[in-house]
C-alpha cells in the first residue's frame, strides 16, 4: 500500500471518528456510483451531510481543501443527488463539508461549497 493510500485511509478513519464524536450518524462510507465516490455521507439532526476528506502530510502541493476543485465539487453534487434519489430523500436539507487533515491537524469545514 502506497503512502498516499495509507494517508487517505487514515484520513477517512479519523474523519469518521471526528463526526461520530460530534453527534453525526454515518449513513454511508465510500459511497460509489458510476460517476465517482463520496467519502462519507452522514446525518446531523435532519441534515444530510456529504463529506469530502482530503489528507496531506505537507503543504508542498497546497492545502488539502484546495484539491476540492470546482470540477470535483460538481461531481460530488451529482453523486449526492443520485444518493438522495435512491433513498427517496429529495426533500431533505443537505450540505457539503470538507474535512482536511494536514499532518495531525484536522479541520472541519461545514458548508465548504
């Protein structure tokens, strides 16, 4: 397993733990469709939260959150809509968060896009 894959797996595990500790309910992990994948789908109260997790060991290539480009955001939104249609939850409030891990620093960015 490459260092990038390990960092990604660790990042998602830490993000899941963070969300659970903060009262979120996890609905899905690594939700995959033909369009792509959403790392974590959770619920906070009555709000469905689609979470993109980005982890990096340094800022050499920029902050992790900067990797969530407009193109990536659009893809996540399309996958989220497909999830909501499948679960018949189209009338449920939703939001898109980013959790970034930079070294051992976790930052949660609600309503990131």
